[in-house]
């Protein structure tokens, strides 16, 4: 039996491997590519999708935002369209998520202190 693909062990991953890593069907990945212009894996000469680690991290962040945070497709698009506009450098999704969690914790503390 083949070993399960792990993030960070390879340079490129095929869509089936990414599907397995992210635990989402390949058709969802293809749909997300059509919806999110920031998710564009490279394609081989044979037109096979080749995801790099950054692409997989993006997939996992989209999944988290949609399935755990309750974002809509339009909400994810708006969020990502604003990312990277701070200070001229590209802000990574995990940085934004971390900032957002910190902001939400601060808001919760404020709300809890007013009970």
C-alpha cells in the first residue's frame, strides 16, 4: 500500500494527492479554481494540475474559512481581494488568519467584561 502524501515532502502534488491531504473531493478543488483567481496551480505539459505547498496552504485556508468560519464564496473572495494590500508586501493567509483570531479574542474579552 502506498504511503499517504504529506505536505512538505514533495515539490509538486497532483490533484488527487491534494484532495486526500485536504480531505475534499477533487471536483471541489476544480470548482474553487474556477471561483478563486488566487488559486491557480501550475499545469504540466499533459495539462495535469501541479500544486505546490503554497497552493495547498491556500486550499486549506479556503476550506477552513468556508467550513469552519462560515464564510460564503463571495466572502472569501472579498477577504482575499483585500489581503496583501498592507504595506506593499504580500500578506500570507495564515498571517491574516492569525491577526483575525487575535482581533476576535480581543473583541470577546471586551464583550465578556461588559457582562
